[in-house]
């Protein structure tokens, strides 16, 4: 399978199974595109240039076409074009369906929030439970004990303090870090902590603590002042932009070489999200702005009719970033040299098997977006239960168990999409939803084109 496309003035072919990316001149691009449309595609390269292809491209000199054909043949012989899918063996895919070691926690230290975001998947903090609460320290310790026990021989453990708003439970955050640090050596572990915050409760003490103890800080805001204040009001309906921006700037200034991201969400209310990326980049260089996921009936949810406008916006953003390489846009980050490991390429994020969320009550769910859905409750750190059967079901999800992925050129980049989003939109964790897939493919085209330009492959 070969995917050809044009973006940022560059003609590109992606060989799906080998991962090879080729930047082509116009003639070779047109020839390969015409070949890719033929049923026999790669098999045709075993012989001479078919007369049908020469006839299909009358604007080109036959001798030049023949020369380009030989270059394509060499790429195929080198395993860089129309490469066979060596993971297609169902037995190999099935061998992944073993329960994975849990290596990451999304620790919900707070099911309460001081903002009332219009698109909040967490029902403004309580995850639809009607009960606002924070995690007590004993439950947090039990969560740390759980991941130590479930991680086997794995040394590196990730813990993301999440909510709601985790700064509303800062005592629990600090106690959790202290406890994990006190026992990590004896268990042969190394904890890496992240915190996701809306910034309202940041003060000098919290900023200093986060910059000292957190390997990553995810700072939630949605871009321009008018957009952020529309989507992320406080409890009393006032805008949050003027409150959080000075605090975020101070935190970022103290991060040094540590990671952080300004994390935004765009909805169909404000589809010109490239302007929000620019606004966030003026605050900090590391930016992530993602499409909201919602049911088709949600007023903010992106609809299929929005796709042309949003795809054009991604190209507009890519054009801007081409000349502003100081901005690190998370969703245009793609590795063309090595890429993720095989398991990552096939299975994705690992929700439900390698990664779980734990609520203030100690309940375990596949990830933060499943919290509150009792059909997907995995167990509890309080009574030591864990549903290995359900976890194995998540471990078995991959690009070969998802039928829609079989003929998608982007499958080894997105790994089948987000299970929680699939469930929310389509009612089935195993079936990716069309809108999400369309946006993912456009993001990848823009990302690959930018990487090709950076590598000088467009010359």
C-alpha cells in the first residue's frame, strides 16, 4: 500500500508497510499515483513499464517515464515501495493479546473543578457522578502500591495527576510524590510525574513545586482570550484567561529544560484553531491543540460537514509553522526515521492494559475518558480486584482487529485511534469513527510534509 499526496508544495509518497517516505518530482509522482490506482500496483514493477501507464500520462516523454519507472523498481527491490505487510499474520497479531504490564497511572486526585468548560468530557469535574470529591492520601498510596505490583520488572513508571482540577487536592499530590519516592528504590522503580492543570490555583508555592517535582506539566487553555473565555468560564461565568496566563508564563519561565505543553481544544464553535495555536505559542513554544470529541448531538461536536474547513485550517497552520519552527506543535510531531516500536504501532496508547485511571474512590478504569462507565470498570485498589479478562480485551485491540484500519494508510501512525472516542461517538471501542480518522490523516499529511521540508527532502 502506497499513499500519495501533495502538501506545502511538496509531492510525497508514503510506503505504508516499510514506513519509507519519498519526496518526488512531478513526473515520478504522477507515475506512482497512476500505478497505485491499479489493482496490481506493486506487482507491475516486476516488469517493464506497462503501455497503459504511458498512455495514461501523454504529457510526459516516454523515455523520461521509463527512467522514472526504473527508479521506482529500485525502490521496490530495496524494500522501500509496495513492501509486504509482515505483521499481517493473524497469529502474530493474536500473540499481542496477552495482558500487558501496567506502567502508567492517570491518578484522579480531584473530581471537582473551578471551571465550567462547555465541552468538558468530565461533566465539569465530577464525571457525571453528581459527587464532587478529592482523593485521600491512603487511596493515593494504594494506587502507587497497585502500579508497583502490576508493573512487574518494568523500572520506569508514569503517574499523571489529573482531575477535575488536581491543584484542588495539592496535599494529596505532595503526599503521593513523597510516598512514591520513599519506596521506589526498594522496589527497583523510577517514578516520573506529570500534572495537568487549568492554572486557576497556581501560586508561587505551587509553581515552584511543580517545576521541581513534575517531569511534565500540561497547562490547559484554549488559545485566544475570546475563545478561551467563551469555552472555559469560571463557576461564576467570568473568563479565566486573564487569571491563568500570567501564572502560566511564570511557570514556563521556571521550567528550564523540563517538558510542558499548553494544551487546548477546538470545537465547531471556533474552527479557526490555527489562530489559537499562534496565540498559545506567544505564551510558550510547546503547544497541543486537539479536536473535541463528542456525540453527534452535542452542539460543540465536530460534524462531517466541518471536515473541509478543518482540513484547510490544518494546512493553514502547517504553512505558518513552516516559517516558525520555534513553535513545537505536538500533533505535527512524527518520526520518519525510526518511529514507535512494533507494539506501539499496532496497539497504540495501551489504555486498559498498560495504562489505567484511578478515581478518588479507588476505582480502576481503562483511562480517564472511561471513568464513570460501569461497563468498563476494571476493579479497585481498595479491595485488590482487577478484571484481567477486560484488560486482556483492551490488550488485544490493534490495527488488525479493527476492520476499518485494514486499508488505511495511516494505521501504523495512529494505531487504530482512541478506544474511548470510538465508544463515545460510535458505541464500540473496536470501530474508529470517520470524523476522527479524517482529521488524523490530514494532521499526518501536514506533519510528514513539514518533516520532509526540515530534512531538505523537498529540494
